[in-house]
């Protein structure tokens, strides 16, 4: 299990960079601000991701039907090679999720210090620290589970 809210991955493909771009453009629903730059899509195509796709870079997230707080934001860079292409991927949490995780980690740590230093109440300090560790562990576990789903979907598109 990863303990930090980001991961990176490198994918080596035998497909040319242009073919990878064509595969991605079929499954990425462009954001409203980027819609005029993208060519018209077929009405029957099914989108799997939301995001922005440029010629050699993309930033996407999986399309969801219900709220997923720990959904990863996937940033990728496509590098052409003589035998295909290499895709460099970074999976990270959305800003608001990082803010949530950081806020509650700091709050529980400060409460732990408050109970230890000011009140010498080690039971309450331990409970606060336990809640902070549990909150962080659950968040990271959910994030890693969402990464697995997004990776599986992206690999299915690229292979």
C-alpha cells in the first residue's frame, strides 16, 4: 500500500503517438472550456474520462455516476519513440481532497499536542492521534482503490 497521495507510472507502447492520441480522443469528454478546440465527436461514442487532451499532454479523471471523494486526477505526457511511444502518468488527488486530508491531519495532530502539553491527558491525546491516523489510512486506501479502477480503464483503452 502506498502511503502518499500520489503515484506515477510509465507505459511503453508499440503504438505510435498519433494512434494513442486517436484512441484517447474517442474516450475523453472535453471540458466546456476546451470543447471548441476539440474536433466533433460521434454522437454514439461512449466517454470514459473527463478532461483536457492536447497533442502530447492530457489531464483526465474517470467519469463517475455517484460522488467519489478520492478519485485520482491523471496527468499524462506522450513521448514518441522510434518503435512506438512512452506515456508518463501521474496520479494525484484533486486539490479539494488534498485540502480535506491536510486540514484534518493538522487538526488531529494539534489536538493531540494540546492534550499532551496543556492537559497531560494521554488518553485523549491517543484517541485524537488514533482518529488522525485512521482518517489518513482510510483516505489513502480509498485513493489507492480508485487508482486501480482508473488504471484498469486507461490500460484497457491504450492496449
